[in-house]
């Protein structure tokens, strides 16, 4: 048996490393989505509080600040989610290439950036994959 060279990973080891990164990125996306809901709740409380105030200059200044903060948070959070999702698509393609099969498909075929954010995502490849599976059985 030959000794394994230092720094050379097998395909299985590469896949394990990639899956760890994949898992951490999926967790990060889920956490950021949770942050959005928390900010929405905070904004609803602040908006309710603002609506109880007189409609004077302080009200409009507070409302403008609130809108700017929401927009900034939404933009930064959305950009981070997009970058993480793009990295997930790359990992999916790399793992699928290493295995020779299309094992990971979520972000590549069903993610919001690919399938859209409204309605039920059902990319065209689903029908082709279903036909292939039916043909095997």
C-alpha cells in the first residue's frame, strides 16, 4: 500500500469538507431569514409607538429614520444571503461533479434567486428528472 501524500485529499474527503461549508452556509441563511422576522416585529412595535405621537416634525423625522434603517438592514442582509446562496450553488455543482451525479439540487434549481420568490418554484428540470426516474422503474 502506498503512503498518502500530504495535502492530497480523496474525493470523499473533499466532499466532506464541502458539506461542512454547505451546512454552515445553510445555517447562516436560515439565521439571517430569522433576523428579518425579528426586525419586522421591532419595526411594527416602533411604528405603533410612532403612530401614537402627534404628527409633527419629530414624528416625520422618526418615521424617515425608521424607513432608512429598515431599508439599510434589508439591503445588507439581502446581499449577504445572495452571496451565501451563490456559494451554495457553487458547492452543489462541485459536489455533483465529484460524485458524477446530481445529488445536491436545492439552491441550484429551487433557490429564490433561480426559481423566483413568488409562487411555487417548479423549475423545468423537475419534469425531465421525473421522466428519467419513471423510465428506470
